[in-house]
C-alpha cells in the first residue's frame, strides 16, 4: 500500500523518499493522462461492448449475454475495465459512460431481436456510483424507449457495494426499475457486504456466484460449501443462480450436480465483439450445449 511504501521509504532515508515522491508524481500524472484520454474515448470511437454468453445447465440453451465494456486506447492498446472503471467512478465520468453502455446494449438487443437472434436477457453492469447519483431509472427508460425493446430483455447487474452509497435513493431507483419490468441481478455475489435482508427487500431476479469461489471449488472444500450455500439460498428465495468464470467441463458438471441454473465463462466462450456474438447466437440456435 501507499502507506507501507511511504513508511519503508522514510525508514531507508532521503534518497528513497525522493524516489518515492518521484514515483508518486509519475503515477498521479499517468492517472490524469488516462482520465483525460477516457473523457474523449467515446467521441473518438474507442469504446465497444463485447458480449459473453450464458448457458442454461439443464437445457443447454443460450439464455443470456453479458455486455462488457472494452476500451481500445490508441497508444496503450486495450485497457481492461478493471483499470478504468474505478477511475471513471472517481471523476464522475461513469455516468456518461454508463449511459453509452445502456444505449449501445439496447440498440444491439434491438438489432438481434429484429434478426430473431436475441437471447431472453442481455445484462449490463451498473456502477454503484451511477445508482447513487440518481437519474438511472430515467436513463434506462430512455434507452429502452429509444430502441423499443421490452424492458425484460434488459438485465442490470449491480454489486453488493451499492448499499454503501445513498442507500435510500439506490433502493428507490432499483424498485422503480423493477416495477418498470427490467431484470435485476446481483453480481460477484458473496464478495461484498451482503445482507440477506437487503436481498429480500430488493427482490432481484438473479444471483451471480463470483468466480473467485468457482475457480477452485473442486480443490477447496470451503469454496465448494459457499457455492452450494449460495445456490440453496438463491433457490429458496425463488431466484435464478448463475456461476461466473466457469472454465472447464468438470466445474460445469459439479455445478449442475448442485442444481445451479446457468453458467458463464471461458468454457462456453470469452466475451465476443458484437458481430461474433451474433454469429455465436445464430450458430447456437437449437444446437445447445451439453455438459
Ligand atoms: P464482472 O461484471 O464480474 O464481469 C466478469 C469478468 O470476468 C469479465 O472481465 C469477464 O471477461 C471475465 N470472465 C468471464 N468468464 C471468465 C472465465 O471463465 N475466466 C476468467 N478468468 N475470467 C472470466 P472484464 O470484462 O475484464 O470486466 C471486469 C469487470 O469490470 C466486470 O466484472 C465489471 O465489474 C466491470 N465492467 C465491465 N464492463 C462494465 C461496464 O460496462 N460498466 C461497469 N460499470 N462496469 C463494467
Ligand atoms: Mg457483471
Ligand atoms: Mg462478476
Ligand atoms: Mg467484477
């Protein structure tokens, strides 16, 4: 951490403190530069959504897609969302970025619907900051209204951290969106500040088991127990449960044995650019995926 680094630098004397300050300055400048670049990224056409399939474990049908943002920086190449979403949240850009994600996803759903290819639901990730700023229900309704898709074709993935910011407003917004017909799902379930009473009040449709539990559930009994418990909890509340980050068939079989509803992960496909996702949807028609 920065504190630990500072402590170490102080302990080593002035030379390393100077190095440390230099390093801090470089990082701060780097961050500012990235922020400035991100501000123009949308207008320069550097952003795209990729789509990752979700498959039902019982029928083998492709039941959903998750839209994931991609930023192709002209000099840095692909910048992963984990390297710029937090930055966009801190500088407020996430609201504009989030609007773009909603509009783009809804247009794509419309396009696939017209082609007879749209899956039941397409999910977009919503930041806790988008929710706490207010205006999310309006933004979602605008995107749905402009494209004429059905509200239940859109699923919003929220993380448990939303309860940390402007809880009342966030709760109200989610209730309004749910009443409008949009689907709600809790992302990375089990990693955040989960409170079962929030879960009950919110009436989400779906839980996504975080991939950190899925990754080594076959070797780690503790993680297997968590996965099992989340599936049982979700089902007892009438929710759909999907596992994220499923990379091989052994994991999928194990999950099917636990009555998990669906899987998403590299075993099925990586997130794909829209045209390839469309081809995937077309090729999948009827074929199914069996584990
Ligand atoms: P997430 O919503 O939990 O998305 C799942 C992440 O896991 C994605 O990373 C996906 O590419 C990756 N993944 C999927 N299957 C596998 C697998 O089998 N193995 C492994 N190792 N990874 C897998 P990605 O696209 O880099 O996104 C990272 C995070 O960034 C997302 O986590 C989400 O929190 C955030 N994010 C992405 N797009 C958006 C967006 O449009 N808006 C907001 N607010 N956040 C976004
Ligand atoms: Mg997600
Ligand atoms: Mg997740
Ligand atoms: Mg995540």
